[in-house]
C-alpha cells in the first residue's frame, strides 16, 4: 500500500475543491475540475502563478464554472443541482 502524506496547504486545496463540488452538485464531490478551480483560487500557489503569467486565469476560472454549471455536468450519483457562480 502506498503511504501518502498531504501537506496542510494541499489539504486546504482539497477541502476547497470539495466545497466547490458541493456548491455545484450538492455533494462533497471532488473531481479534477474542482481541484483545478481550487488551485486557481489559491492566488499564492504555483498553479495560479503560472496561469497568471500566461494571462488565462480568469478564462480558466470562467470555463470551469461554465462546465460545472452546465446541465450535462454529472457526479457519480448523476444528480445535478443549479449552482451559483463562484467568485475568484
């Protein structure tokens, strides 16, 4: 079995990703899109810095929000909930 240690900062990112998933689906669902959205919000993180340098932070955030708010967005339970827009 693989023993994985998660830093406190990464735990915060994963918790935020779960919250983003809950906002959009009503479940504490964590998919890659939720993790990426949480990383975009972590303004001091490397991922957000790279996106800022590329000039795509807002576009990535808006696209992720659009995907997660779409009627075709599904979680493992296949439930869909209308979601409010997440501010970055």
